[in-house]
C-alpha cells in the first residue's frame, strides 16, 4: 500500500497496445509474433508496436520493418487501425471511470487514476488494480500494468521500472521507501532521455539517488554550467522527480480527451513543387483538422502550418504559426489563415511533408455568436451536415471538388486515419 495519509495514485499502462488490440480482433494470431507497421508493403516502414512474442525475437518498436523481418521471418505484419485503437482506448477509459472520476489520459495507452476516494469500497490498492486489470483483459483482450504510489511521478516510475517487469503487472512504490529506486541507473528516471542521461553522467551523476541527494542549489549550479542561466527550472524538475516530489493533481481531461492542439501531418507520395498543388493538400489537411475539432467541440485560436522537403540530409521548409482573426473550427476561415502562412514562408523548394494544427483551443459552446455574421452560421450548419455524411458514409462520400485533381490526397487518404490505414 502507498503511505498512510497520502493520495493513492495509479498509472495504468497497456502492454503493446496496438498489437494487443489487433490480437484481440484476430484470435488466429494469438500465438504468433505480430507487429503493427506503418506501411506493411514497404520494408522501410516503421514498426509502431510489437507483441511480446515478437519482442522475444528481438523485434523493437520504431525499427524498420525490414530489420524486424530479418530477426523474425514468420512475423505477422498488420497495418494500423487507428480508429480501432482510439475506440478501445475510450472503452478502457470508461472502465477506469467506473472506479473513479479522477482519470487523466497521459497517452493513448497510459492513464493516471486517483482512487483515494473510492478505494475503501474495493480493499487495498493492489486488490483494486487487480480487479481493474482483470476486467480490462476480459472486456478488451488488453493487458494493463499498474504502478501505484502517492503521486503521479512515482506511480509512473513504479510502472515503468517495476510493474512492467513483474509477473503480476502491479507494483507499489511508497514514497517512504525509495531506496531501491535510487539505486537504479539515472536513465530509468522519468523524463531522463538519452541526451539528458549523457549530461547527468558527465556531471558525475549515474544513479537516480545521486541526482536526488545532490542539494538542489548545487544541482542548479551544475546544470547552469552546462545549459546556461535558464536551466534552473529544469534542474528543479529533475531534482523533484528523483526525490519523488509531485503535488500535481490527477486532472480529468488535461490530455488526450482534452488536447492542447488538434493537428495532422502527412507525408506525400511525391514531391509537391507548385504553390497550387501544396494548397490542395493544405486545404484537405485543414478540413481534416477542423472536422476533428468540430467533432470534439473545440475551436482553435492559433493555426500552425509546417512544410518539409524530402531531403532529410539538407532540411528545408518551415513551421510557422499565427493567430487567426477569431477562434474558429470553420474550414474556410482556418484555410485562409493557413494559406497566408504558406504564401509568406514557403521557400519555393519541393515539399514532401505537410502538417496543419490548431491550438489555444476553446469550447465550441462559448462561441461568440455574431448576429451580423450570418455567413458563419451558414458555414457551421453546412459543415455539421457534411461531417455527418462523412461519419455515416465515409470520408470519400463527400469532398471538395478540388480534391479530385491529381494533387488531391483525400480520396487516397479516406482509407487512412492519422496518416495510417484504416
Ligand atoms: Mg504501453
């Protein structure tokens, strides 16, 4: 159990999430090594998720499919079904919310739960984790692991360092006993990526405990030498993580279901070299993003456009953002702003990757209805109608005439979501 008087926080993480969802859908693959890969037809595609059997062959997430197949020729390769993963993620969130209303999405397959208030109904924290774990497995086929502690940072480190490696998939790391955690190499610390780990090593800090036991003022000094004056906040962040200090609440709707931005990026099948061609893709992406905003009930205040060239050795392109005239989720309005950004910042070089996102989101409900702007209401009604048709009959059922040109990607993409195949 976590310490008395502390909150009881869990971080639940789904094992090999995409791969598990695929296996649940296809029982015939249950005992086979399986990966979900970006583009199964191309060996250069990336492995997005690998099931535990595939991992036992040495297959890892983010490697090239070709490399994975070399390690495991019998690999079952499945293309991603993002809509499915989102649906199952929501289903799992719903299971969590039947035990506590304090559920915060950290990613599509990781959620924080504050069960302090409801625990007495179920027994110990471990018993409750077991109940939830069994239920998720039987209802979705996904195996979830639970890190438990008195705050989010320790729950996360309990899950990553212990629960994932334990047979039960459940581990409690009480704040009063961090001795074991402190012995771990510093790269096991939450937020310590490979670059930061190298920096810690260069500072003579090789375990989590060594970071924790360095007086904060000294750690700040050490980091200033490396990163300059502005690194104090970072120093304090790492110091607090190492010491397991975190008072942040589990806040429903701060991630995932309540995103900071809604965006979409796609890689094009060939270079787009003319402004007109790029604008076609830009419109489609803006439409997709606005449609998603409307579905979620958001408007965005800021629009961002990114264009990148095909030559990754010599990067070209731009990524810029601007405030729109007013918060909106109307495609035409957002598209006008996106075009401005493109016209202003495009360097004229061929483009292979285009992204659009809107941020500074606010609720659709708070829409400042302008009585003099009836056009906007008409647009909104029109777009609500087209969204409905698309939901019912698929994205290809209705689209802007411009998408029928050779540059149009929407027809091809109607089979995909999130740049992935459906
Ligand atoms: Mg996971």
